[in-house]
């Protein structure tokens, strides 16, 4: 019994000795690791500062951090309270011109970091580079934001040699703030900014470097932006993806290349700088791989009501409200667009558009405004543009105007399918083509083809109006002129003509039956009626309105010539409508020249 107790005491003593030894070993190893880690932390801190001081960025931005900790066993590095801020005292003129960047980061975690390689050979190899709780401030007082424009300059004293390999880089839940004026009064915020980069590689030898990454994905939420000119922009969410980005600087400028990218904007909305229009959509997608821009449920809406809009401007101005279900621009050359060479694409599709256009004619016209026709307007666009075709399908257009006497005139164009071809501003010898079919108030179907010259402010046109009942648009006609259409059937109308900058001329065939119209000219004080009376009666002094064309069976159709003078303060639609109305008037109340021409045709028959 005594032997057993003595043996237990010996075992207990051995265990205490072994435990003490193990504890001492752990303490020693821990102390060694602590000492080594602490010294490595200091060495690594000095190394980071040393490398940074050799870069061009160090001349413009100060880098500082509070604490760096190393876990040698886990190959982890943690860096706390990191600050990158502009050195204003040395570069105030540069930052005022190009803008600046400030970054504050709470914590950076480096997993799988090859610390020994970095210390010994200026090679940085990291599996995961994780940035947590950061605040990024962009300052852009001049509007030309290029905070790293100095990288394009060649630094003859640059002797830095560095190689970086990062398998995964992530930035999570960062906050972005943007200042767009000198006083930093306009603050713009972008919440929940996230960034993920795969296979980042950077190699630098003196003034030459190579940079590449396999994939970049970024997204942000709740963006609010206001420019120093007053434009306001916001969105619910933005997603951006970029594949195979590379940058190379061997001699001179930096050359960039990439495989493709996708940008998606969810619920973007914009208010114009003058606070007149609100522009919004459900979704905007820019897909470089598909060469596609897609916009769904776009809406351009006036913020001001009609009276406020009219009061805002000194001269007459069109007040549009436009909606479109779907807009797509296909086969876009994004390379040329990014290089600033212009907009080059195949087809612009606009589907399900609804346009409500209003003009208050009680506001005076700008007599010094002489608009060009459509081709000349396109050719005057400053950036190069080439879009082969614009196609609009299923569009609805309503135009209303408050006349000088206060009366409201209106017209609707329904089921509009239009095509605009050869949109460009490079070759003056080409022509712009416009082809359209539609109906007036769902009652009068028509088609029109127009060919604009790029080299001169001229165009030719040809059109047709198909079988329909004129009485269906009596109220529309009456809103523009004191004319009541009691009956009348269009069998067929065709016309063609030429419009110069100042006038138009052409020919019209208008076959109709049983036309019965009544002119309401009783109120001599009615301004609209007084003007219409003087215009009509000058042609109708000794004649009557023909109710049929041909007048009697067996007689030839009247084919009339028409002329119209352009209102130089209005565009091509006005001279086109004046031409058509002139042709109709010549059919109903022929001029002396057209009467003589018709008499010869009857004799010839």
C-alpha cells in the first residue's frame, strides 16, 4: 500500500515537471514568435513605406496606417486605420485642376501572404486582399476628374522594381462621397459599394509597367449625385462587370485593353439642371459582348405644368412628354466609343413610344431662330456618328397647341411605324431617308417618304393617303380652322414634291367623293376666322368648292400643282404640312393656273 502511494506521488511529480516544461516551451516559442512577429511587423511596415515612397503617387498622396500585425503561422497580415490623402501643400494647383481622392480604411486583411518573399525580393504574393469598412471621398472642383493624371508623365528618377500577384481582392460595404464644387457644399453619396477582383497582376521596372486582371465586379446602391451645374442623378443599384483588363506602359502613353464589360443601372432617374424635366427608366443595360444598349420603360416628363413651362421661356418652345417601352441600340462599336472616336452602331429600335407634345402659341416666336432641316441638324453634331437605321414601331403621337385666341387645337397620329436610314455626319454626298406609315385619329391611314440632302438644306417627299372618311376628323380640322366637314370620302391621295430652304413645290392627285364642307366665318372679331377668311376668300371669289374629283364620271382626275412658302422660323414638318394643305386647297379651290391646266386635260381627253 505504501509502495502504491509512493508511486502515485512520483507520477504526479513527473506530470508537474512535464507540464512546467511544456508551458515553458510554449512561453518561449510564443515569446520567440511574438518577438519575431513584432520585428517582422516593424520590418514590413518600413518596407511598405519604403516602396511607397519610390512611387509617383507618393509625390501627390500621403499614405499612413496606425498598426500592422503579422500571424506567421497563418500567413496573415492585418493593417488598421489606413489613410491615403492628398498632399495639398505641394500640389494645390494640380488638385484644383484634376481633382483628388481620399481613402480611409478601418481594416485590411491579407490571407496567404508570402511575407518572406516580399521582404527579401520586392515580390508581393497574396491569396486574399480584403478591405473592410472604408470611406472613399472624391473631390472634383473643376469638373475634369483625373486624380491620377500624373501617371502619364515620365519620371526619370523612378527606379522602383516591384511585382504584385493577388488572387482575390475584395472591397465590401464601402461608402463613397463626391464633392462637385470648390466649397464642398454639394455632397453626393453612394452607399454599399462592393468590389471584387480576380487574378490581379502588376509588374513594374522603372518607368515601364504591366497590369492585368481576369475579372472585376462592382456594385453600389442608393446612389445620389448632384453636379455643380445643378443636374441631379440617382439610382437604386448599379452593377458593373469587366473581363480581362490589361494596361501596358512601355514608352509614352498607357495602352489599355479588355475583353468585354456589362453595366446595369436599376431605376436610374435624372433631373435636368434647369429643373424642367425628369428622366427615368426601369433598367439600363450596356453589354459590350453583345454590342448592345437596352433601356426599358423610359420616361421623359416635364416637371413644370403647361402654364409654368410657357412662362419660363421668352419664346415659343415645344413641351414634350415621352414614354417608350423599350429602346435598343445594336451592334455598337464600343472600342471607338471608348477611344472617343464617335458613336457607330447598326440599328436603334424604339418600341411602344407615346409622345405628348404641346406648344403655347400665345408666346412670341424667336424671329432670329432659323432651324435647319433634319439632315443638316444631324450633320452639325460635333461627335462623329453613324447609325444605319432607326426603327420606331407602334408609336402614338399627340400634338396640341394653345392658339393665339386661346383655343386649343389638337391632332393625334396613331399606329406610327417609322424608319430613319443613314444617320451620319461624315459624308455630305449621302442622303437621309425617312419612311413612315400611320393613321390620323385612327381614321385616316397614310404613308410618307422623305429624302433629305446632307450637302444642302433641301428635301424631296412623296406620300399617299388611303381610303377613309373625312367626317371622322371634322373636330380635329375645326380645332385648327373654322371649317366643318359634314361628309366626304377619300378614295385615294398621292403627292410628291421638293422643298428648298425657303419654299416648296409639287404635284397632288386627290380623288374624293361627296365632300360637303361649311365655313363658319360669322364672327368677324375671331382672329383665327379673320385670318382664315382672308386666306380662303382670296381664292374663292368667283368659284365654288368642288365636292367630287373627278367632278363627273368620265372626266379625268384633277392633278394639281402646288406651291408653299416656308415659315423660316419653323422646321421641316411645318413646310411639309403647308405643302399638303396647299395641294388640298388647289383641289378644292383651284388657282387660275391649275384651272387652265385641267381644261387642257379635258380637251385632250
